[in-house]
């Protein structure tokens, strides 16, 4: 193969015989990872929503206490 000229056919053969199987193996190893990432991201979204509610409630309490002070 080292003596072959570098042609489109040689590159296609290399892609078919070497690269494509490697990428297929990598893809098979990562099946299901997207679902787990989506699940984790959903948990983060729920935590951020809770923090947002707590921050809003905190701001309301601070404003109420300032009104009582004056």
C-alpha cells in the first residue's frame, strides 16, 4: 500500500477499511450517553428553578423588612 499513488480511490479504500470501523466502534461506546446527559441536565434545570424561587422569596423578604424599618 505504501507504493500506491495517493488517489481518491486509495483514500476511499482507507476510509472504508480503517476509519469507518474505528468511528463505528467509538459511536457504539457512546450509545446511551446522550440520554444520561439529558437526565443530568434536567436535574440541573430543576435545581436552578428552585434557586430562582428562593432568590425571589429572599428579595421579597428583604423588601418587606426594609418597609418595616422605615
